[in-house]
């Protein structure tokens, strides 16, 4: 049996309109009027209104969660629409937060939707989360995942967690009723670049839809106290095989945050914990030289010898590329680099300049002297030089 | 693209141990010739992981740190149980066990 979340209040009596609105819940014995009033009294903070946050927010609102806080600072890009079902083409360029609030309130006028237009960070996370009963983590990067986990542990709030990569999703409930926290499962983050983001590695659009809906289901169960919670269970969903698998996880007595002898009692610098920007400081002697699009264009036009290396995936290469480039995906660079001519200057590029900087750094470590990376990648190239190219 | 179990040749030296399947997560398939599952013969979880690392050295570098310990952003499950809560790398294997590698992912 799922235990009720601590501190959640029973909402006020349901109005006639609410009784009509929630009738399909009210006639389920496990929910009934008491369960619906618990939903009405509940306060859920949704961090991130993207792929996971869209379906999670829609179902939490539809279910009648009385107060839904949303934290987001982003604007809607057309490439979001393949999975972020809160938004439509007419919303492109607008604030995700404003559109999400409008959409959820239109869906259910009986609830409060509280906008928090800010990037959650160590300076505001505790204040943001403290007024809520539980958090639904719909973020998309490791620093924020650890930040939310740590803040939830320090405040004693359950964290309904999901994450996705291409066709795979993970789902669990952290920091609830003696169960593990995210750090118990993953004490350290992977190195930068290990797990490409959705922007870099892609994501099967319906996948966050499934996982986000499952997050909403878990949150609603926690609020109403029905069923078996995901505490101590990690669910992995594979959309390619259409398989759910479950793994047992437990609190780590040695966990630095929620273990028997915790050593961390406050929030930390999560960018540095996750190695973001490590080695990219001004004193970094290994930093590759940057070339901007106009400089690259001039070098290409002058026909001076140059090896132009595209380090993206073959799929990205097929969408758009700079003429004359050779494809050497970053993952295969180690085996392919032997075919490069060390006497001819090298320029690496990718979509945004991050992977190409890694590639350039690697080539320099292999002894190639004249290596540079295209600043801003193909995105900048398309904006400044070749307007006809597709931005993806 | 994905191979079926049993299509990988077993190492000749491994005459003992159990035949197990190791499931490779999407994030690591690029280091294992895009395979989603590998079949190996091994006595323990650690041995199975080192065997697939022998077949795919880039995969070994992802699984094991420079000091040869398993990386802490990767969880290894034998069937449904985490080897951290069993006997770590020494966790014994029996035929038909499935080893699942679950690295941290963050997309949302």
C-alpha cells in the first residue's frame, strides 16, 4: 500500500461542478470523494515543462491536483513540438511557462497553476520546493537532476523521477518513506558528453509521453495513498522491444546525502559536480583554437589545403553538411583518425560546437598540431553563411 | 541491427562458468558495434563484464575507471538485483541469468 505523502492536506468539499468534472474518479472505490479531496488539497511542483512535463502536467491538471507549480524559463522551439504536447505551432517563440499555464487552466478551471519563471538552481531550489508536497522531475540535464534530488532530500519531499534517451526510459520514486534517493542509485554523474542530450542524441517523441504520464500516475497514487508505490523499484521501459523491466533498488547506508552518516547537508555547485565546463577555463592550455564561420568560409574559398571534419552522426550528416566535409563521427574518431594527414590543417565541426571541441581536443592529444573547431557549429554556419541549409 | 542471443562466438578459453546474456543499453551500444545484447560465458558478474570489455575495448573503458573499478554512474543488475547489494563483481552467475547495464540518463 502506498503511504500518503506527509503534510498533504485534504482539500475543501467538492463543488457541484467539481463532482461532475471528476465523476469518473469519484466512482472508483480506491479514490472516491476523499481521494479527490486529497488531490484538491495537494501541491505538486513540476520542474520542466518539456517532453516529460507536458504529459505529466496535463494529467495532473486533468486529475484535479489543486495546486500545480511549474518551473520553466525556456521558449518554445519548433523542434519541441515532436514530443512536447502542451504546445502548438502557433506557440513557437512564446514562453513555455505562459503557454503551459494557459493550457492547464483551460483544461481544468478548478485548479491553481502557479508559474515560476526561473531557472532552478542552488540559490532558489529550497525556496521553490518547500511549499509543495512533492516534486515531479521533468528536467533534461544531470546538474538539475542532482540539484532536485538533493533539495528533495534536504526538505523531505518525494521526487517522482523519470528520464529518457532515444527509445529508453527510467522511472522511479526517490526519497519517500525510507526508500533510496537518486544519489543512492547513481552516486556520481557520468562525465560530460557520455550521455548525449535529446538535442544531441535525439529522442523517440512518444517516449517522454509514456514516462511523463507514468510520473503523473505515480504522483496521483502518492497523493491518494492507493496501490504500491515505486519506492525501491526502478522501472526501465524500452519502446523498441515494448518491454517494461523492474529492478530492485534500496537506500545506500553510505549515501552522502541520505545515508546513515550523511556528509552533505546543503546544496552544492552542481555544474562543477557534473564536470560541466571542466577544462574549458581561460587557463586551459589544451583548449582547441576556435574558428568562426566567416573565417572558415574565407579559408575554404582561398582553396588553401584544409581537412574539414564533420564529427556528427551519419543521420545528422544526411540532413545538412558543409560542402567538402568528411564524416568522422566522434565515437568513431579513434579508429578513423589514422587516415588524416598530420601535415594539413584540420577544422572540426558539429551542430553547435561542443562535440567538435571534444574532437579537436582528442586530435590534439594524438599529436595533430593545427586543429581548430568551428565556433557555434553548423547552426552558426547556417545563420551566417549558408542560409539555405536546414537547421534541425 | 540487433543480434540475436548466441550469435557471438564464445571465447575458447572459457570452459567453465555460466552462459549469460548481457543487455547493452542504448547509450553504450556505440561502443559495442551497435549490439543490444551479448552472450558470454562467465562465473561472476565482473568476469562477464570484463569479457564483453575484452571483445569491445571501448566498452571496457566506459564500464571501468582507470583504477579498474566499476564506474559509479553505471548500475549492474543480475536479473532484477543490483550487484552492489549482492557480492559486487564477485556475484555468481548461473545459466540463463541476464545482466542489465543501466547507466544514468538525463533526457526529459
